[in-house]
């Protein structure tokens, strides 16, 4: 009996500690039901993460854009596009090389699904441009530079097809059907560089997890890598890729029709082995996000479970092993479907967005604690930066650089009696530079414009 009581109190204390790490849930929009997609991005280039949702409501669908005004305040949202069929999979990237983020999305739930792009004019958006109308029950869409020509391309799955829309500039895209590896209905899509050749590979969830290796810009079905993800006789309903164990390769989290949320570890060459069941008896999980929620240098997972009305945080122990899952939010069943992790207030910690209703939780975890004054031996400049960041230090300093999404993008050691210097070239965004050495452990936020 004492052991049962001890375990109960321990679990309660852990859960209270998790809750205490986040401020109370803050509502952005109570009219956001039913959300069909959620993304955070700096749409007006003011160094604050805005919110874009797609929504299905009363026989019509919307794209709605909420400006982040700072200090945890958002405007009431602007509908930037209306249509009759369900809009899905909002994505943001600079598609026309004008240095302003554009919007791409698909429409599904019909035999003539469509792909649209909306170009930005310094934060205001054009009418949606129809790129393609030949998608049969479109399922999902992601953006990535598939051929490494500097222009983001669009990868789309519909009911049975996989397509790459290659960006040829000037608003033109070339549609290419990728030959199927197996005959299957498609349920999930993820892009990740699985074999560290810099080319994004494609993962498709169907009768199993299908791997399409990107061969210098041309995705080709890879049977051996596909067979390495052994899931048995089941359907793959959700796919999410991230580096869970800090070895700089992309691992995967997937949900099977056997109701298991499972993790598979990448060997660095795009071959996988089963690691653990993150959670079982999962009825539905459409949205998983990753970020260093506790600033310990590894990526934790946040997942939405709509048929339970719960948002869970799975803490990473640094080796890719996760906690049982702590409840962050309980909401209306079955509407708590979407989540995203981003730094909403530029304090260097990963906050949480969720829908429906569209809300956020600010992370109150301290960015860093200085136990000594390292200023005489450390310099970081310029900040803000236009893409090049110089770091110099005297003595031994362990440096790690973490993006706003929680991904570690650089790790190195500066050592020696003389001053050591490195220069990093980084894409625009907000980064946490963490320096550890004898007598100090500090973090600095850097804005790259």
C-alpha cells in the first residue's frame, strides 16, 4: 500500500512540475472550430511567430491569419481566403524568391482536389493561385527543396498518388508523378533527410511506411529501407520525423491501425530499427510536434489526442527514451486535434500552440542560469544578424545552437589557451546559443533576419 501511495504521489509531483513549467492556457480564438491545419510562421517579417490555420465551418472553408503583436497578444485574425471545399495542410515558405513567406495549401475530400499558392506582398496576401486541380481526394502536402536548387518544392499525396511539384521560378511548378512502391491508399506524409546526403527523402504511410529515397532530386521507392521499418500487418495513419537521440539523423514516430504510437531509430543511413512504443491504445493522433521543452539539449514530443481531448508531453531523457506522457491540457472531445511548438515571445524557450479552440501555453522554463560571469572570455556577434554569426571564446567552451523549433543545428567545442573563433551561416529565424564551461552554463538568444 505504501509503495502504491509513493508511486501515486511521485506521478502527481512530476505532473505538477510539468504544469508549473507552462503558464495557464490562453485563448486566441473561440470560433476556430473545426480546424483542419495549424502552422506557426513569421508571416509579416517582424521577428514574431504568427499563426495560420485552415478551418472548415458551415459549408465553407477558410484560411485565417493571426498576427502576433508581442507579449502574448494576438489580433482577432484575418480571413485571407474562402472556399467551399475543405482546405488542408497549410505550409509557409518563400516560393517566389522575393524574401517574403508565401502560403501553400491543398483542398481535399473530393475527386478534384486542388493545390493553391498565395504570394505575399510584404505581409499582405494575393488571391490564391491555382497550381493543380487533378488531385484525387488530396491527403497532405509538405514543402522542401527536393532538388537543392534553392527554391522550395511541394510534395503532395492524394488517395493513391505521390507527386512532386518542382519549383521552376516565376510562380511556375512542374508536376511529376513518383512511381508507387506498393499499391496502397495514402494516409500520412513526412519529409526528412534520412541518409545525410542533404536531399530530403519522402516517407508515406499506407499499408506500411514506404520510403522514397531522393536520388539527387528524383525520389525513388527504396524497398530495403522500407522493409527495415517492420510494423507487421497494419496501416500507418500518422508519420512524424525528428532527431530523438541527438545523433543528427532523422528518426520516426508513427501511429499504426493497431493503436500503437511507435518510435523507430535511424542508423544514420536511412535504415530503421524499432525502439519503443511511446503509447498504446491510441484511438487517434493526427498532430505531433517536437521541441526542447525543458532546455536540456534534447527534443521532447508534444502530441494531440482528439478522441481523448488531451494534449500530452513526452519528455526525452537525452538518449531517445521518453517519459510515459504528462497531460498538459484537457479539452473538448474530439476537437483537440492540432499542436505546434514554437517560440511565441522570443525568450528562447519553446511554447505550445494548440487547436481547437486556438490557444497557446507559454513556457516559463528559464533560458539559462549563469553561475559565474563568463563575459571576459566569451563574445557572440552581431545580434541581430543577417545570417553570419561569429562566436569567440577563451578557454574551453561547449557550444550548442538550437532553433526555435527545438532542433539542435550545431554542436562544437572551442578550446585552448588562445581565443578560438568560429563563424556560422544560419537561415533566418530565432536561435538559442548555449555555452557550457567550467563555472558557467548560459544561453543567449540570437535573431537571424
